[in-house]
């Protein structure tokens, strides 16, 4: 068990509050990053075609 001096209690509370705000901002950024990644995957899926569809459109056969 660690004992904390009364003088340093306010400083520790301030640092704990700052750390909590940091964690909330980090969670928000992770959520936004996940949304962006999923949107980019959707766009990639829309933009990519199947090989057979491409061959039919261009008339190429292999």
C-alpha cells in the first residue's frame, strides 16, 4: 500500500483528471478511425470489380 502526502493530493487529482480526459479523447479518435476505415473498405468494395465482370466488359479472355 502506498501512502500519499496531503500536500501532493491535489496535484495527483489534477494529473488523474488530465489522464482521464486523454483516455476519453483517445477512445473518440479510435471510434472515428474505425468509422473511416469501414467507409474506405466500402468504397474499395464498390470500386473493385470481379475479374469475370472485367473480362466480359473488355472482351479479354485468358
